[in-house]
C-alpha cells in the first residue's frame, strides 16, 4: 500500500483535533453550567417614522392559568391569528450554524431573523393549531421543549406537543449555540444561553401576538411552479432511484410552491404561509453577516409590499416562507465548477482534477452572494403572488396527532416477509466532505464508500471503536463518527424524535424532523395521501414542513443511500430511515382518519439536559480608546452621496452580543431623513432593511469598531440624512457584577441627491 500523505490543512486539523480533545477531556467538568445557574440575561420602499424609538412596555407576568379566549360563534371558516417577533439572538462571538466551517463566526447583521406564528382554530374553539416558521437553520429539541413548557405555563392545555409545529427555514447564516446534543454543541463551540433565551422569547412572543389577534376568517389554497431557482446537487444519487419512478416526474427537484391565503371575513389580508423546497444557501460559507438568506428575503419582500408605511419586521401582515423537502436542492443554479479552472465538476464525486473536492463549488446567478440571494429570493417572492388568485377554500376540522419515537429501534415491515430496522445514529465519511454549496476543505470526497485506516484509527483512539452492530446496520455507509454510541457528556445525537401531523380540512401538514431529499419527499407525500384515502379522507393535500421540532439530519431513499454522497452519509438512522418515517406517519394519518388519536401512545419522552458545555468565548468588559466614548464617530460620512452609492460610517463600538441581553433592544442602526414638514428626523431604514449592513470589528482587550453601511436604493428621496448607531457596552468594576449600559452614536448629516 502506498504511504499515506497529508495536506498541510489535514495535518493542521489532525493536530487541532488532538489538542481540542485533550482540552475537552480536561475541562468538561469545569465547563458545565446548570440550567438553574445559567446567567439570567435580562436588562444587565420609502416611508418614514418618528425617531423616538422609546422603550418597549414591560411584558406582563406569565399567565399561570388558562386565560380568557375569544367568544367563539358559528360561522364558515376559522379563527385566524398571525404574529411576528424578532428572534435574532447574538450577532457576534458565536458560530453561524449550517456549514460547519471553522472560523465562520458572526460579525454583524444583514437582516434580522424573525419567528412567524400562525394560529388556526375551529369556529367553535374545540380544536386549534399553531404553525411557527422560524428563521433559523433548524429547530433544536431543547428549543421545542422549552417553548412547550412556557406555553403550558401560560395557556394551560391550549397549545401542546400535538398541535404546535416549530419549523425552521434552514438559513445557514443564523447563530448556533441553542442545542443540547453534544455534536451540535461542539459545532457551536458551546451552548449560548443568551441566544437560546432570545430565540425562545421571540418564538413565544410571536405565538402570543397571534393568539391575541385571533379573529374570524377564511383560508384559501393555491399552487404553482417556480422556475429557474433550483438544481439537484446530487443528481447521480437521484438517478439511482427506479427509472419507472423517475419517469413520473419532469424534474429532479420539486418545483411546486403551495400557498395558503389567510383573510378575515371582510376579505382583508392577514397573512400567508408558503412551502417550497430550496436550500437557503445563496449566502455561502465565506459570509459573516447574520441573515435569513433567500427564503427570508422572499418573506421580507412580501411583507414590505403588504405592510405599506411600516419598517421591516413591523406591520400587521405576516408572510411565512417555510421549508419543505429541500435535502438535495440547491439555489446555486450555475452548478458546480472547479473554482481554479472553471471546468465543470458535476460528477458523482464532486471533485476536480486539480485541487480535489475542495475546489468543486456551485455558484448562484449573481455577481456575488448578496446579488444571488436577491435574485433567488425575488423570484420566490414573485411566484408567491399566486396568493392573490387563491380561490379554493379550505374547510373542515383542525385535527392533530403526535408521537415521540425512539428512531434507533424502529422495526419496518417492508413487505409480507421482510422486516428491517433502523440504526443508532452514525455519520459517514462523505458527511465530512461537505457539499457543492459548501465544501469542507478536507481531502474527503462525496460518494466515499470505504473508510480510511488513518482516520479510523484516530477515531478509535479518541472516541472508541464503533460496534459491529452499528457498522453492520449502517452498511454500505463507512462510519466516520458513531455518534449514537457516544454519550459523554451527553448523547451526541437524538434517539427520541417527534413525528407529527396536523390537518386543517383537506390540508395535512407533516412535521418532518430533518431534510428529506426530492424523491424521499415524493414517496412520503404519496404514501401519506394514500393512507388518508384508505380510511375515508379523500383528496388530501399533504405538505412537508421540513426542519421541524428536532434536527435529525437527512433522509434519503434506500437507493440514494447506496451512493453515500453527503445526504446519504448524513442519513443518521441508516438505509431504512425513510421507510421508518413513512410507516410512523402512516400510523398518525390512520389515527386522525379513524378518530383514534386518543388511543395512541405518546411514546418515550425526550430528555432535557440540565448540564451543558458553556461557550469558551469569555464575556469581557468593553473599552473605548483613550479620549473617546462609545458611539463616537471614527470615520464620518461624506457631505454628499448619489443614489446607488454606499454610505459608510465607523463608530467606536462595543460587543453586539451585549444587546442580545437586553430585551428592549430594537435595532443596531437607523437611517434617518430630516423632514421640514415636522422639523424632525424620521426613520427610513433600520437594521432589518436589506439596504443596510452592520459590521462589527473585534479588536483587542475590549476595543472594537462598528461600521454601518447604507446602500442607497434608487427609490430613496433626495434630502438630508444621518445614521444613528445603538449599542450596549459591558462595564466591569473590580469585585462588582458586570452591568450592561446603553449608548448611541450619530453621524454628521449628509445629503442624498438623485442626479
């Protein structure tokens, strides 16, 4: 055998892995924070708005008993409530979640992240459901359990595990740190209670607003195909599915968008929910701005259109652009090319002749990732306008079924004579290769079906050897990480998983705890639709709500699993995962159709771990340079700008994560225009606006700068403008607890001209 050689990067990663392992073992007992002692992070288009931001009213204490609800009466339709709230969390000193790229940490904000809640209730109030679309990479089990706990505390049994769906849009540009399973905590570089609490509060607030806004209304449904925004990023795997099955479809991606139109009884618009299969990875792994990517941008555009006269993130109309079976679907429609030569690398290994797999990357239609996000998001938004022509009314009761299932031990009846089982979680070698949307940099290719003696030995020495049982069960996957057999300090991946269906009339929403590939989604929808029909619920429309309730990576077909590209290597419960989910969800569908949900077992309750590894990034006091104060201008604006130019102002800054501790913090910036008619400054844009960017540059010893950019749109009115910066600095005095202090900075006025 030829001698094994390593690239400089691989050698460095090996060294880093060993060092990190030693540090982890040595410090595990020192890095725990109990849930009871985690620090409580309290206060420690053109339109214009008053510049008085004001403090938000203090939230009332939790309701400890079932509150009074709207007086229900008989009418044709549903009670409908919509709500939206900020759930951004930290925008600094935290990893971005999704690509798993070392060093891709948050350094600012492009757009805020929002939780959007939609509550639908029967006219008599007997049943209801809450669908919450959250602009995160995924929903962690810890998030869901905490939200359910708070809902029970506030609303009693009104909102429960069976009728509440939390679904993430899957942006890869949101903060990490809100998980409880060890693998995800390590990827996050620790648990961030600050971000966890911020996200939970945002989800709860969106549900509270939707609950308060319940009013009689109607629901209409529409469907349409979206063109020129997707490619299948594992086409060779897709081709392994039976030809007879593939022949039934015109494309190797699902192009259909499903839209729900929510209106009151007078026909006034309330909100929109759409489901569409696309990865929000137009922003690539070189990005450091927190943002909601292409699907979030589509929601932004739709809400801006409907909420005339409101800033982004404000206004009564709520548009949720939710995820579906996006597992193998990329928005980078120019396809994979070798970045060093320009030649195509659309092959089953996604590798280049020169440079290997790390050179094979797909790109979007724009000149850069910002423009690609803009283009893809705008096309999705434009297609969602089929909302306006939605005329098929949804009628019928709201029903729900839910179970917790041990996904490591599901027996699947494939046919009359053949039974198979799922496996304990494991990740294959190709998981470490990454995808054409974000390569890992390691010299590991997609489609790897054999292990490497070096990596196997290193794994065995550090983490122990995978059991024969898991190796056999996961075949043909070569196991890189036997996560289901690792339990220190807590299990590395979940065993207990939510399966859930909520029906609203003829619409069935299946909450999938992972990423179904295109063909997996097609098989799943068809099977669930048939099960409903078998027991009397004909012509059901089954929609997949992806990334819901808990994250369990990918779900490929059995045939795709054999190729062991990234999606298959990340199908953690083994080759029969899809069959297991279909079986479990068919049981839910049958229970709903036969009115036997009450007879179903709730299943084994998932854990809620009380001790988690804390972030290694310390909280340090902020400092301003000698002779300066927080918020002072270091680089002023120019006196004059033209439409299309970029205003750039640099301020003496402080760590933005301090602001995530302050629940009254609304924005890091405003762009304001002086209005002669009121003799005052009026807010035109905030940090949720697509035209603004907030960048934080971390210095040493608590010093930092904040740069605010305003890309002046061609719709901007001429006039006198200024930029304001809002921040919080951490002050630490000897032997005293740290305090968080608010400050602001204001640029000099500048003029915007149109010619």
